[in-house]
C-alpha cells in the first residue's frame, strides 16, 4: 500500500477543494488531474515519485469528487469552471504557474488550461487523453449518431439515471471499472460494431460472471478507499462533467485551438476508449509535442503501469523544466 498524503482544504473559484501534496515547496509544481470515476488517490503512485525527483506534486480531488465541494447545478461543471478551479488552486497556493498533467477527463481539462488560462501553464502532460480540437458538430449529437443511446456518454446525459445505476452497488461498479484491459486493442477492433458501442452502464448491470477478461487492478485496501468515498459522495458530481459536452462545445466557438506550451502525450496501447490513434495529428495543435507509448496497457495507466509512466513523465519534466 502506497502512503498517501493528508489533504489540505483550499478555497478556489467558489468551492472548497481537497488537495494532496508532496515534494519540496520550491520544486517545479506539477498538478495531477484525475478522471472518472476516480480521485486524487488515483495518482498515489506518481505523487511520491515526482516528489523524490524534486518536483512539487499537487493532486486535487476535483469539483464534484471526494472531499471537494459538489455544487448542484449541472452548468457549474463546464470547462470554464473546471479550468477556473485549477487557476484558483494556483492562487490559493501562491503559485504563478505549473505543469498540468491529466488522465481521462482530467486530460481534457489540462489540454484546455492553456486555452483558458495561458499565463498559468508551463507545460501539459496528457495521459491517454489527447488534445481534441473543437468538433465541427455538437459532440453529443455525433456520439449518439455513431454509437446509439446506450453509449455511456450519451447515456450519462439523462439526469439521475446513470447516477442511480452506478450508486446501486458501488462495490460492483468499481469491480467493473477498475480492471486491466481484457483484450488487446487489435482484438477489440475485430468485434462486431454492436459490441463496440461502449454501452458500459448496460454492461455493468449484467451478472459479474459475464464480464469476461481483465484482471482486477486494485488491492482490497485500494478498492476500499474508492468504494468508501463514492458511497458517501455518489457519482453525480463526476457525471455532471459529461453533461456539459454540448455546453462546452457551444461556448468554445471562436476559441483558438492551439497549445503554445510544451506538451507530452503518453498513450496506452490497449485503451479502447482513448486509443493511441486519437493522438494522430496532434502536432498541428500542439507544435512542441513529444509522444510516448506504453505497451500492454489499458485505460487506467497511472495505476496499471505506474513505474513506466513515472519514468516517462519524470524524464520529460527534467529535460524541459528540471
């Protein structure tokens, strides 16, 4: 079990945010942003490694998660609020700028930080999540057309529905989600289209014996941390991020789609939701970009291959900011 820092509470952007820190206060700050359904705890392997390398590791429970505030209004979870929280976090800690590292939804947010708050960002690390330029049409319309109503992001749009399905049995939900990749991406690509519609909530509702491959990722103690937290908080805060896809798309019209700071894109070979192919052509939007691929790795990279991710991140950070 990796030791995990005790959180401090800071005020930022109208909310109270739980922040977990390690490393020298004068070290280059690296802000670690988690995805769904995760917590700052998802970075438990990276925080001590970054600290040992001389960086100031800062991992918040983000808006709607863990010990951080969970506003009720769906619109309070749009990209302006999520990036504003991170800028306000720097203010609360007395920091001018930082490198922002994000996985899954956290990756979407950190790639938007240089667009919303360019003076606060020294560099960006995307873990699995590439920079995604503004789509030509509403992304929910596109996902609904491509995958149907049961695709998890489309399904999440219905207030209260997915929230209740996940909260019905929190332990089962985390046993479902927190698994190593059950198959190679090349095998997944050969499945019939109806088996590639990402109907994750529907799959969760099935009997556990029918879930197929993919070994459990967490120890009993780690699983307990997530399950105990989500039993208290529910899933609505995190799902509300998804309910702002259309709003974010509408609000971003006319915004320059260019990242003017150094970027590192870490891809996971067998992530079927955020595939390495999604990072093709990223250089057009992130001109100063390096890429790395972690083989035999599914979606939960920082927990599935922590040592390799740490090595890649620290080498890049030392080269560019050390």
